[in-house]
């Protein structure tokens, strides 16, 4: 979603806040789903691993964590680029933001390059923190 930084009283702080809002909301949704999964798994009525409720809560937690950490990759147009841009000094931030026109191609390139090399470059970055928080929220190991 395009954001006009000049609509904020403090543009750099506003961009940082907007960029973090999506990933933080994904992590909060994952935490709520994970805690609900712990409660449901502890009850004897729905403890079955094949239970639709367990599968839904499991999926909500893991998908939201993967989305949060994917979005934090610092390549424009992902939210991580907004975070980096807000933290960098202004003169460097302008140069960094100019990568935005190539961002989608960079992300696709990483995915394709990783599939040819049989290495999930993005998975290396996303999977460890997502699985750590998933275990923390749910108590379930992969």
C-alpha cells in the first residue's frame, strides 16, 4: 500500500510506524492463535491433531509468522525496506529508496535463484525466527 510520508508530522517516524504495523499485527495474530492452540490442545475434547480447530489455529499461527518475517526482508516494496529507510541517515535513505523500482525483481530473483541452486535463500532468513516464535507461542515442535 503506497504511503505518503509527507502526510505525517514526522515523516521518518511515520514511515517506521507504518512499516512495522503489518509485521507486528501478524505476530500478534500468531500469538493469539498459538495461545488458543495451547488451550485447545490442553482440553481433552479437541486434543486430536486432526481436529479442524487445531489445524486452523496451527495454520493461522505459522502463516502469520512467515508473513511477518517475509515482510521484514529489507527489499523494497516490503515493509523491511521502510524500516531500513527510516533508520538510515537521510542521504543514504534516498539512495536506498531508489532500489524500489527493482525490488519486486530482486525478491523474485532470490526465489528463482534459490530454486535453481536448491537453496531457499528467503527460507534461510524467514524460517528460524518464525519457528522460534511458533514454538514459543504454541509449545509445538516441527
